[in-house]
C-alpha cells in the first residue's frame, strides 16, 4: 500500500495540546499527579504554537457563517474528508463486483454513518424506483402474494441496531499479515439502526406450509443474488428493512428493501430484495457452493457456515492512528458477536502474555458493534497490542494459530482471529501475526 494513502499523523503541536488536556483530565480523575507534570512541557510548547486559541480571536469568530437552510442535506466537516470508504484495487478485477471498507479505526460510536457503511456488490448498485419495485412471496406458502413498497410500509414496524459483516472480513490474512490498515483488515463490518417489518409478521399474510423448511431470498440487482435460509431463521429475527439510521436505506445497502439476517454472513442479507420462495430443501446456489463455503485442510468444504462468531479490533492505536509520544492514552476498539451480546473484552499489550479487562460502553446490543476502552500509559517501548472478545454464549475469540489448527489456511471466510498491532518505539503501528 502506498504510504501516502495513510492518514497523515497529526501535527506534533496539535497532538501535544491534545495529550496535555487529556493527560491532566485523566490523571486528575485517577488521583495521580506525576504524569501531569511530565506532560506540562508539551502543553507549554502547544501554547507557543497557538495562533487561534485564547487569547487570540480566530477568523471564524469574525464573520457570519452560512445560514439555516443553506445546507438542506448536511455533510461532515471538510476537515474530516480523509474519513472515507476505501478500496484495495488489486483485490478484485472489476468495480462492479468488489468491496469498499468502512474506516472503522475512526468510527466514534457504535453506529456506522450510512455514507461510510462498507459495500459489497456482485454486480454494482441497482438503481430502483420504489414505486415500481415488488416483492413476491411464493412456493410452499398458503397464499402466493406480491407486495408493493407501500404495502410493506403498512405492516407494524420495528427498529434494531445490528451489524452486517462480510465473512470475508480478514479473509486476506489466513496465511499471514498482509494489509497495512485497520480499515482493510477489519473494515468489512458496519453497524446501523435498521427499520422495517419483522419477516414473520409479513409471513402471517402469506402463511407458510407445514413442510416448508427453507426460504430462498433473491435480489433485484444484475447478480440476482440468491441464498437459502433455514425457516427457523426466517421466523426468528429476520427483517425486511427499508430504513437505515433514520432515513430510507441507502442505494448501496439495498434501497428500497433488503433482507436482514442479524448475526449471519452478510452475504445472506440480500439487498434490493425482490423474491422469497419457500421450499423443503436448500437450493445450493452459487453463493453457497462455489462461494461462501470454507475449504478445510482435508480437502472437504464446510457449507452453510452462517454464524459470524465473536470478533474484535483495536481501533486506537492502529496502523492509521499511531501513538504520539509517551504518556496517557485511552485505548479503544470494537467487539461484536453474531451469536449474542459481547460479555467481555480483554486487552494485551505484550502479545497475549498478560490480559486486562476493558470497559464495555453502553449501549450493548446483541449482534451489534460494542464499544470498549482501556486507559493505559505508554512508556515508549514497543508493544504487541491485541484484543480478545467473549460473547454471552461463553465463546472466546481464537488466536490465528488456534484457528489455523482446525481450519487450515485455504479458506477465505470466517477468519475472526485476534489481530496483533506491533507498536514500534516511534509510535507507528504495524499489522503483524504471532506464531
Ligand atoms: N442482491 C445482493 N445482495 C447482496 C449482495 C449483492 O451483491 N447483491 N452482496 C452481499 C454480500 S457478499 C455482503 S457481505 C452484504 C454487504 O452488504 P453492504 O454492501 O450493505 O455492506 O450484502 C450481501 N447482499
Ligand atoms: Mo460478502
């Protein structure tokens, strides 16, 4: 990856000012004064470089800003323009069947802004007129029916906060660390508030025949993506979503209608949903035979590996967010599990020898990104930083060595092993793997 593609390090002065403020607050809270003194030199330097802060009056205080209504649809500050979805050009042959990654290292809360939700399309983004769109429900149902978007919006609705993760998240790293950005090694997960109709509510209208065991979901994009879903999941927490973070679902995420299968392979949350067929056996579509199966060391493949098992990432420090000098920091990250709630996150700075429990931030939803943090003081020595998630089923996130022992290295999917960030003496962070 070209070095200039990285987020430039903050200027020394900015960082020093920030560290000074953070440090004092942090250590006042902790009741220790030692490090505040150590940081005060850097804070003094920040005062020398100060051009806009008190006692100066900055330019933006001397003029009127744009008025209300001048920005009918708001956008992030132009100073945040490096926080964007990114692609890795060599990963895929075309842009239509490709992936863009969420800048997860810079995500501040559990909701991924809609414009930053990762994208995975097999045939580009379908451009759908919601008035012309239809959902057909057929096969082993009592009444075959076709629904308009207006019909679907008349059903009792619900909202849930859930992640969507492509099982290929981290899939380039089965054989070793390869990509130099947190965004590229864990950015195929995003989390939104989804609004729509629980599928079981809509299925009360059509009825489902007694022998129906599977449901086929099909998209209206040029890939006509199809996956077989067991009936239990369809009747449990599957949703037909038309809303994302308070507005209509974005075209990239499946406008006007997507299936959401919380906690399961992102691939099964079919976008631009147009067809649900019920039957007594799976369809064995391309997406569940030649793709989205996991080749094991003995040459056999695991099929229907639906669950996204517990996973986590340290977002600070990380390759795109290096440390800037010794002192106090708050380490932050995310954890998530497709099987339930995150119960615990442990963090190591010595490559897994010692572990400390991180603080989990509210709210903690099942099958959603969960934010965690852990204060620490950096003495300037190299670190091997790792995080390990545990969910409320008791499942503990494995190391890459443990995962390789059972799955080998041939798979693309379901690499939920712990990442290791090598923090170098200068504060730069490198993606590495431990044996
Ligand atoms: N119709 C359709 N649905 C689809 C896809 C697609 O290409 N077409 N991609 C799938 C894959 S592989 C994933 S990981 C998720 C990605 O969802 P997102 O693009 O909203 O992040 O959508 C799934 N649903
Ligand atoms: Mo995917």
